[in-house]
C-alpha cells in the first residue's frame, strides 16, 4: 500500500474550509469501501464499528498529510490497515487473521469495488442526462422531489398504477443503458 508521497502537495496547502470540505466529500465517498475492508478484517461486527470510528478519527487527524494529487481511497485504506494492525497488537493475539499479502489483497479488492461503483455512477449520470420528456419528469418527481406514485398521479392526471408501471419501465431502461455503457451484456 502506498503512503502519501513526501514530495507531493499535502492537503494542508488548502484553506481550513477547503480542507474540511475535501475531507468530508472524500470520506463520504470512500466510507462504504473502508467499512467493507474493516468488517472483513475484524473478528466481530462490534469491533468493526469501533475500528471504523478509529479510522475516521485517524483520517481526520492525519488529513494534512494526505496528498490531494492522489486518490483518497487507497490512502484511507492505508490508514485503516494501520488501525487494524494496532487493534490486533492491542489484543496481543498470537495469530493475526490478516497479514501482509492477504491484507494487501483485501485492500486491492475494496479499491476495485469503489472504482466499479464510480464507473456505475458515471454511467447512470450519463443515462439520466439522456432521459427526457415524461420519463424525466416522473423520475424527478419520484426521486428528486420524493413524491409517492399516488401524488404524482394526482398531479399529472394519471392513475397510480400507470405511474408505477411507467417508473418501472424507466428504471429498466436506465439499467439497460448503464449496462450498455459499461459493456455488459444482459443476463
């Protein structure tokens, strides 16, 4: 796992407000993958919850060391790896569950999953951008405005069943579009 490069600009070169915003946005994006890594590395879920909190705190404390020119997730996973190693050292276990190459492989898997999620999000955004007309209107009302099918139906003069069927078709079309953009074939 790569540590932040010593010659690259640290996050401390930003204003405190910029640094806090970057930390918040980066953590929200990386947190699901860090959580998966921690859960896979911890013997109990309660240990994983505690470890995730420790990782979050350590990431915040060390954020001024983070090299903003590099991806955040690998750096956060590096911090998590340190906290997990500390956890097992603190437990004074004779046998570590994940060491060396096994932990590196787990970090790599978490990074790949995050990359796939990012690709899927980008494809979905592109497909949503291509959605127009009534389909776009229904999606906006249902998901951006959090309206229920019954409310949408009343506003558009449709039946609630027609709204549900149309939304189902639109979601299927979006799923097909995403799969096509990602080069996946229908199963």
